[in-house]
């Protein structure tokens, strides 16, 4: 006879969260609330005089500079010229880095000979900040467009090569043995098993590389540039025009973030299985 005071045990598992996977769920509303809070704090702190305009301009002054540069009313080249020049430098360097670094990283992951040849020089220069070898690039290649693109290229190259090399180890031995047992050749295993397994790491490396490229943009446009977002920011800083500096920083950050969103979308389309194994 069961005790009437004993509570009945529920067969359903205890649910502590609406999501089963850590980090799962939408975060758009949280991001919007965070950005809104930052903008409100910026507006209040500058309009109430907590921070002097020379150190942090108001959102109105920053937007005014954005409007003037956008319409060509500013005492400088219009924003689209700066934007086009920076986009050309960054994405030319990024495209060339992808074209060379990804196949090289794949070769390093497949062959100990390629790894032995290229791993030491890549690991040697990878931790160096771009400003460390900027003077040498100027001495070797002058002050035209080549050193600017080369500096951004070098900042993108190492993360792409390392990501591709690391990605080649993502395929498990069981997957490769299963392909061999079904009659696949070595090249077919590489093409249909190893490369698809490496794609998530390669795409992450591309996201990291484009971030490095944009962060190197200001340093690259220090090389006798007369147009570009980085040059616009540097030129404004010489005259303590913090409203233009903040506007340029926001434009650079927004463009980089939009490209990161594009890379996330590409990642979802090309490797929909990522994180679901």
C-alpha cells in the first residue's frame, strides 16, 4: 500500500532552460538593447557636458560629419572615395591571401615537406605587429599602392594558412577508412572527406583574416596615402578633429561587421553541419 503523503514522481525530466545547447537561442534583442544603451550613454554624457567635445564628440556632431562627407560638403574628398580606396586595398589583399594561403595551408596539412618548409617563416612573422615590418616594406617597395596592399596581405596570410592547415586534421580516421573501404582513391578521400571537414576551420580563418585586414588598414594607409578611411582618420587626428575620427572609426567598424555577417551567412550555407555533430 503506497503512502498517501509521498509525492508522485514526474516522468518528465526537469527543464531548467528553454534551450538544450549552451549558447543556443536568439540574441538579436539583447544586441539591440546593448547598442541602444551605448548610444543613450554617449548622448547623455556628451550633451550634459560630462566629457569635453575634444575627447568625445556628441552623436549629433558625428552624424553631421558623416552627412557632410556623404554629400561631399566636407572640406575633403567625399566619403565614397575614401571608402572605395580602402575597400580596394583590403579586399585585393584579402583575395590574394585566400588565393595563396589556403592552398598552401592545405598542402602543409597534407605533406610534412611543405609543413617543414613554410611553417617556420609563417610562425616567425605571425606574432609580429604590422607596424614592426612597415618600415622595411617601405624601403623595399616604395610608397605606392603595393606596400599598402602587401601590409594588409601579410596580416591576412598567416591566419588563413594556419586555419587551412589545422582544418586538414578535422576529418577523423574512421571517416577516411570508411571512404577507403568503399573503394575511394587518395585524391577522392581528400576531395570528398578531408576538404569538407576542413571547410569550417577555413571559413573561421577567413573571418579572422578579414578582421586583421581591417585592423591593419590604418597602418597601411600611413604609407603616403592621400585617400582612404584610415588616411581620413589619421589626417583628422592631426588637427584634433575627433568628430571626424569617431565617424571614421564607426564607418570602418560597421563595414567590418557587415562583412563578418556575410561570412557567417556563407558559413551557414556551405557548412550547415557545423556544431551539429
